[in-house]
C-alpha cells in the first residue's frame, strides 16, 4: 500500500480481509537493518513495530487506533512474542543511543500496556547478537539464540534455555546446543515442553528435539541430506510448526526444490521412517516459506509458489492435506505456452565441486528461432551471497524467456540448500568460486548445445552485482553485463556498513586490514583496465 507494509486480519478461508494498521503506519523493523519479526498477535492483542520511529505499538483485531508502548528514541525492536496472561512480551532490542559505539543487542521484557519508559527490562545480554526468544507453552521457560563476531548466524550460534520468573529473572540457564561451528535455526517448543530446533551439526540443517530432562542429547527427527533451515538474514523466519495433535509440519529443500510435509506424532503408525523423513503433502508448489500453525493447531499456513504460480498465502488442513488460497501476491495471467519452467541442472566447477542452478529455456508459442539457431543466455547471480535462487514465479525471468533468451539462475558455491560444505565453498573465496561457477555453468550449457557461445550475458544485484562486476572484469566470457547496486570496492563495504554485516567479509574474503591485498585484488574498481565487455550499472 503506497510502499508501506500493512497488517491484515482475515477469516480462515481468506475472506473478510480487514487492514489493522491504517496509514501512515508501516509494519517493519530495522533491527540488523534487514528487520523481520515486526509484529506478534495473541488473542485480541496485536503488537507491531512502526518503521518511521521504530517504536512498538499496540492495537487489536478490530483495528483500534494504535497506541505506542515504547518511548521515542534510538531503540529498535524485533522478534516479538507475547505472554498475554502475564501482560508482557519479550523482544530483541537494538540500542543505537550512542552513535559512536556499536549498537547493543539484547533481549528485553516489556509490559503490553506500556509505557516501558526505560525501553524494557534487559534480561539477556553479553553477546554481540541475540534472536528468537520463545516462551515455553506454560510461559515458565524461555529459549533463545546468541552468537558473536565474526560469525554470521549461518556460521555458528548457541541455543539457550532458562527458567523465567514473573519479574523476568532467569534461573537454571543451560546451553542446549550449538557453537562456533554449528548453526542453530528457529528454536521453539512442542506441547509437552520439549525444545525443537534446526541444526546443521551433521552438515545439513535438520530438525531436532530435546528430551524433557536437562542435558539429554537432542533427538534427530529428520536425519536426511536435506535442508530444513535457512540463513537468518531476517527475524521471524519459519520452516516448521508444532500442531495440536503432536505432529510437526515442516518445509525442506532438496536440490533447490522445496517441499512441505508432516512428521506424524510419536504414537502414530504412519510416522515416516528416518531414512525417508517427513511425508510430503501433495501440493502444486516448489517453493515454501513462513510455515506456521493456525491458532487451532489443526491447520498450517505458509507462503507457496512455483514457476507458474506467483507466491501466495495458503492454508492446509494438517490431517487431510486439503488446501485453499488465502491471498495472492499477483495474478500472473500468463498463458502456459509462454511460461518457461525451470530445469535443475548441475555441472563440474573448476575446483572439482558439483555446482547447481536452474535452466529456463526460451518459451514463446508465437515465435520459433531459425533452424539450428541457439538462444542467447542470461546468467543470473543471486544476492547474499549466502542465499539461494527460488523456483517461484519470477516475472523478470519470464520477461526474457518469452523474448527468446535462455536463463541460467546459478546457485553458486556459498548458496544455501545444498548442505554446509557447499555453503562453505565460498569461505575465503568470494569473487573466485561464485564467478567460476557462473562462468562454468554458462560453458556447460554451451557444451550441451543449449545456448549460443557468442551471446552470453550476466546480471545480478547486491552480492550478485559484485559477482557480475568481477566476472566482467576478471573473465572474458560474457559479452555484456548488468549490475544492480553491485559492490565494486570490497574495502568500502567493510568501512561503511552496519553491525550485523560488519564482520561478514572476515569469512568470505579475510580479516581486514590484514587481508587488504586480497580485498584490492578482488575489487573490480581497482582493475577497470581489464574490462572489455559492455556493462550497465543501476545504483
């Protein structure tokens, strides 16, 4: 709505949708700059962060005029969770009060009524970052994640739990899992007070559950070579949800394709064996996100999409798998004869690893290329770089494929969805492995006779823009390139960034300034004399 994020209430079938946050309210958080986790609801209580002033506001399901419950100032809030009976909520707070110092990230306890004039009671501090505070079902325990520089959350985090008193005092603090080389994602609780979480301790982000006794070794629920986790760029990300019957709804990716399914309760005869993981629902989608249980615990909501279906909000009956669309992002209204459906492709990279991507062939029912002609190719390099390409409908890709171009959407080394080892291929090699994977991916399609070797183009945004600039500067494969707000000077990124990403390049390139020579060697800005292809920049 005019560029602002609006919180909407709707019925179980998506009907009777009502905006809860009127203009000018913009439901967004700026913690870690990327935000997420900007609202929470419990019963009739709704709390949200307003982007313009970073304050928390309270409203209700009737859309009552929001009132602030935190003070004006330099505090930001995210990852909210409400304890309605205790008239309190927990949140991650980022304090920017002192502009010459690094922002302070803590977990705070606030009252639902406000005014919380002190910005909330700090209950967890002492680490560089915290996230995902989650009350146990009886509100007597709290779980959370923490990590320190130079780690990013996909490098290593720690999962903690503690008893929490009515006044916020913590006791029996225990580290449950994690460390500098184990990434924990999305801790939460089941109905019996057991902690569930995603860990990559085996090299794959799998789902685990703790026992009811302290110190018990977590039980693997999905010991398979698939990914049930995501890189925590924003707060509030969710790939699983505990349901009222004891089952677990979860989403996972294999070779870049997402599925959504269910792990049956412990007592159910139809629980999937360990070697096959959860039982997938039969759904016409290949990408899922934001998996949640509805208030009854009998249905699952998720964002879902495919190459032919734009992202939409769906509701699934957990027991039967029947689903309905609650809301859609856009009506594609494109004839299937003009839609290009991606094909997973793999090839051998220069470092000997197997690299991955999605190949989109040209698709236009009204035109045919000349006999024997091969199409031009656009190589797409995603942002992050710790991230992954999606198979969801992308109007930008379809624009080009409907006009005779082929597209290769590359999940270069460093991408998520293929295990930790694949993600770590980029460690110390940013500007090398990603570029090599894009170049070798294009070469593989040429070798297979799918594209014209004389008409290869590369494009990407942000980190993908850096890969584009590096490919055009340090390689001579692409005839042209497009960089959208790409990075030309790696040192500039180190000098002028925010706390969350301030040590990101320690792992991708090397500690600065100790590794300054590497930064200079891999920064296209210092080697413009090597450019020999057409290039356009969008900043």
